[in-house]
C-alpha cells in the first residue's frame, strides 16, 4: 500500500508541475491569467487528481 501511495503522490506532483509549466508558457505568450489559471486547475483535476480518486474508490469497493 505504501508503494501505491508513493506512486499516487508522484503522479499528482508530476501533473501539478506539468500544469504549472504550461501555464507559465502560456502567460509568456500573452494569454489571459485568469483563464490560464482556470484551465490549468481543471487539467490538474482531470489528469492529476481524477485517476487517484477513481482508484481509491475502486479499491474501497473491492475490499
């Protein structure tokens, strides 16, 4: 279970920094800051947080 927690934390951190770098890149190009923040937050929720929640709920139903 510890390995799963480490992998899940790594996955969330990877997508957090990926979204942060994409937002910084879009702000350098002149995008809207509020729209960029919203899209980066939504992307992190879908790709970074969503799979972890699905696996956690699925594991609870299996047990």
